[in-house]
C-alpha cells in the first residue's frame, strides 16, 4: 500500500466551515454508498458538481474525518450491506488520484479489502494513473474494483483546464496492467456542438479499444453551473437548465452509429457489471430500451438474473430502510414507490437488483433517465 509522505498530508477542516451539503461524508446515491471525507479539487472543470455544494472555491483537498473513522462509518451505515452495496470513493468534490488524495484513497480501499468485503467499488478519475497504482489495485483480494477514467475530448481550457490526453494515457496504462480490477472509459460530458463531432466520436471509439467497457453520458447543467458560466463569460451549452443530465437525441444517434460493435453502455452500472461478467446491479434490464445497444451475451446474463421480487422480500427491506408503510406497485419493469427518500429507494434497488422509481419523477420512454432537452416527443 502507498504511504502518505509529508507533501501528501491533507489538512483537516472543521466541517462547520463547509456548506451544509458537504459536511456529511457519506450519502446513498444511485451509484451506491458514496464516501467523501476529503473535499476540494484544483482541477477546475467548469461544469463540476462542486458548484452544487457551494464549494467550487475549495481547491485544496481537506479532510473532514480520518480514513479509519471514514471506513468505520461507511461499514457501520445502517443501509450498508456486506458484498452487496456498491461503493464509491471521492466522487463528489475531489479526484481520488490527485497526489495528495491518493494515499487516502488507497488506505481506505486497502482497509475495506482487508475486511474481506466483496462489494463493487467504483473509482472515478481524470488524473494520472501509474503502473504502481495498478499494482496496488491488482493486489486487492476481495473488492470488485472498477476504475472509471473520465475522458471528454474537450479542448477548451476554460471548460476543462486538465487535458484529456492525461485521461487517455491513464486509461491505456490501467487497461494494460489490469488483472484483478476492470477499467471503463467514462466518456463524459458529451455536449452538443462542443465535443460531439465525427472526429470526437471516432477518437473515443479508438480509445474504447483500451477499456473493458465504455459508458457515455451528457452534461449536468443546473442553475449553479449556468451562473458560473455566465460569471466568466463562457458560452452556455444549452438554452435551459435541467434536473437530469442532458444528452440530445441526435448526439446519441451519431454516437451509436460510429460505436457499432464496441461494448457501449448508457448506464455506468451496466458498464461495471459487464466488465466483471455480472448482471447489472441496478436492474436496468427491466427497461428493455436501455439494453438495445448491449452485447447479446451480456443481455443473456442480465436476463437470467432479473427476477421480479416477492412482496414479502420488499416489505422486509422497506422495514429495514425505516419505511415499512411506503406504498408501491409494479409498473413497466420497475417498482414505483411513493414517499421514499432517495437513499431508501436506492437501498432497495441494490438489494433487489431491480429498478425502483419515484412516482414524483416519472421515467419517460426512450429518454433513458435523461433530461427532455434535445428530444422530440
Ligand atoms: S442487458 Fe441491459 S441491464 Fe444488463 S448490462 Fe446490458 S444494458 Fe445493462
């Protein structure tokens, strides 16, 4: 395991100095339980989700709690289930491979692995990944690790000051060295008119040859991002903002045409699951239109594992989540719930490997959970 050196030391921060949304180092999202006890990033991507946490100015990584305590809280979280709950590390407000953050990343991963946990663990980076880093990941015995390397091909340094060439090199190294872990080309954010030309798509298609799978997605463009774009005079990528990621229909069509034949996924959990030879742990198979680009062999794997859950099992999980009386019904390959918090919904989804939708946010046909912008009815 990599040891922290003096230059790597991260200074603790008093959580009360942070925006409230950043103080809690653990939250449950669609991707699983997410641990973020270090916050702050100097990479300055204009569309960074740090805008949402009122933390874009936090450029030096700081720790809220120490690594051991972080692991203790993560595995002691009431909704954590050994071997089942997917985990993510430092995906909210920093990059796990920044030089100062990396020793903490590896310490947490090592400690989780030493506990014998077989959970999926997703690490997302756009920074340098070395052969030594790969040796560490290969040394793990239990966790199912997937390294997502974020690559966009955007060359406007006002939007992405860090060159996509770094990500491309990291992915090539990680793929070449992979033994016990898997790699995903995380091609994002794809923005109409910015990085969706034929040249961009062909470049991503070529890079996909050096990954076990590719996941592609659009741009989060919320009010907070728009305010920032305006404040520094950047052209706005879309006329409007949206709650969900934006990926227009024509972008997707052109991508699918050129990517024909490579394992390409609309959902990151599908890419991770395929890379490990398993069924999707988010149960997207219940929504067949998501799967129409998936390799036939993988569809078979998912088909064999996609089981409609029994009501008794759902009721037990609802009780475990603390909402025994929540109303639900089976609908269109998913369970539609009313009145569950987001973390309870995703807890159920991962425990059942079956889609759980919130009645307040209906999924529209063919949108694949994306914003309406750029799609025809
Ligand atoms: S078959 Fe569907 S659910 Fe399974 S990995 Fe492929 S796209 Fe995802």
